[in-house]
DNA sequence: CTCGGAATGTAGCCTCGGCTACATTCTGTG
DNA sequence: CACAGAATGTAGCCGAGGCTACATTCCGAG
C-alpha cells in the first residue's frame, strides 16, 4: 500500500518525461516487438512437440492463423537465428537455445495470465491479451508479478 | 479467492487451446500491433500541443527516438487516416478524431501504469513496460484494471 | 536584406511479416 | 504400384516502419 500515489496528483496534463528517457522507452517497446514473433513460434513449436510429437509447418500456420508460406518463411528465420532446425519435409525441431527460450516464454506467459486473473480479468480476455502483453513484460515487472501472486 | 486456480493443475505440458481460438488470439495480438504506432504518435502530439503549444516533426522524432524522416512519413499516415492535419512547415495538429483517440489512449496509459505500480512494479519499469503493454489491453481488461484500482 | 544553419520535406533503400500463385514432394488408398 | 490430394517449399508482390542522403524552406543575426 502507499504504492499508489507516487506522483499521481498533477502529472495528468503536464510534465512530459525527459526527451532521452521517453525515446528510450519507445525504443524498448519497438525492440520488444521484434522478437515477439519468434517467441510465439518457439513457444508454439515446443507445445506441439510435447503434446503431439511433431511440429509441422501447416499445423503451425493454422495455429497462428497465417498462410503456410508465412510460417515457412518465419521458420527459416528461426533457423538463421539458431533457434530451430528443420530438414525439408521433415518437421521442425528446437535447438538447445530454442528450448530454453521456449521455457522462459512459457513461464512468463503463465505468470502474466495468472496475474491478470488475480486482478479480476475474465479468463478469455486474460488469455487473449496476455498473448500481446507478455512480450513487453520486463524482468523487473515479471518479478513484481510473481511477488504479487505469491502474497495473494 | 478461487480466481487463481481456474485450470492451473495440469495444463502446463498438455492442453493446447483449440486451433481457431488460438489463431484468433494471435490474430488479435497482430491487429493490436498495427495501430499501436499511430496511437503513440497521437498521444505524443497531444501532449506536445498541450504543454508546449506546438508539435514539430523534429520534436516528435526526438521524443520517439527515430529519424525525422521516419516521423514525417508517419505523420503522413496520420493525415491519411484522418487523425491529424499539417500544412508544410506549419507544425502538426490533431483532428477531432485524433484528439478523442489521444484522450482514450492517455486514459488507458494511466490506468495501466497505475495498475503496474499497484501490484508492486518499480516506477521506471512501470512507465517503460506500459508503453508496450497498453496497446494490448482490451476493454474488458482495462475495466478489470480500473475495478481493481478502485477497491485498493 | 542577406545569408547560413536549422528545420522540413523528398527519394530511395532495407527488413519484416503478411499474402497469392505455382512447383515440388510425400503418402495413403484403390 | 500408381496416382490424387495433401503437405511442403519457392517466387514475387505489398505495406509498414526503419534508415541515409539530398533538396528545399524558414528564420534570426549581422
């Protein structure tokens, strides 16, 4: 408690942040955005591998709601980044790096969803919004979320 | 109270969501993403107009941390979308639609930041992450945030 | 009133993440 | 075992959102 009125009173209509501060905030949001797609792919591939045994481009495409060509192109990017391996017509697998990224992403996803639920967000909205939100949750924020959940 | 363990026990490694459900979630996250940039511009322009009296492309670019040419191109998009007006060398102004979007965006931004602070996120992280998160907060989630803040 | 530096605008290039259309390979069924 | 249909892969297009380089316009100091 007391955490709420740090500087609330006036700042509504005045008090822009310092220029470099603001630029860096926006910059971070932009950076977070690239990488978000790769994270989604890696997490999904990991899920598919665990639950079904194989991750085929068509399945991935259907799950993500994109054309299969788009999925294949992005899988190519995953390979370039060293997150996945795939031989033609043989399905997609994750590298060490890919697996560990997937694990981190999945953990973060769960914390975000749980936090949303804990503050009263309805289930479907929580799952849906988390898909976008999670990519912008920094380590500091994630830690705070976990702490909040722990003391609930 | 109970809100926490809706389906927590097993779902870790199995139980993917239904295909169309998942596709729609990802689709929403993608959609939210386009529009995010416009929202940032509109909010910033509104802030600059209120606090300084004018919004010049160079200021906008500096604040956002991008090259001035990028800002000018995006301002062009704002004009096409009917959110802003600008005559060459005359600064940028918002239309009715632009102002009302700015108001909504700013309100949402405040709620998101306040919620992050309320669950214990440190100030700088809250401001920084909010910049990315806010664009993925649906109305349902926003309402839940407001409710949570009200009863704190 | 002129002239130089800052602001503004234009052009052209890049990558990413979509798409469609078409080509190739695999595979299960008759 | 052949072949149709599904899965996979390739090519080429588009818009968004970055960038640099260059051209133009504005404005304030001398």
